[in-house]
C-alpha cells in the first residue's frame, strides 16, 4: 500500500475528536455526525435515527448534546478525507449505530 492510500494523521485535534466520539453510544455518535457534518435539524435527525432502528432517540440527542464545543473539531481543516460529508445521511447513521 502506498502512502497515498493511508490518510495522514490529523494530529491532536483528530485524536480529540476520536476520543470524544468513541465515548458516545452509537445512536449519540450518529446524532452528533448528522447534526455536525450533515447540518440536519433535530427533526430530520430524529427521522433518520428512527428509520435506523434507534429506540430511544431522545436519549441519543441528549447524550450528543453533552459534548463540549461539539462541532469545532468536525470542521477542523486537519480532518481526514474520511470525515468529508457523506453522500447520504442514512448511510452515515446506519454505519455508526
């Protein structure tokens, strides 16, 4: 595998994002990503999470709300291409739940 196949590390900001996201449950992680990357309003996030089979959407949203400065790291220029906006939010939600 050549160096172009492995994304470069984003440094401390990316590590902080990974740590914060890994501390969340799958549904809360999906809510956070849908809000931050997709910029979906909570009503749409609720629909996506419900369609993905999340049984307690309110708890997922509340858990995601507890992240400090939640979207600064998602908008970081050091984020890898893997953090780029997915084409379909339901794919993103299903992947992390």
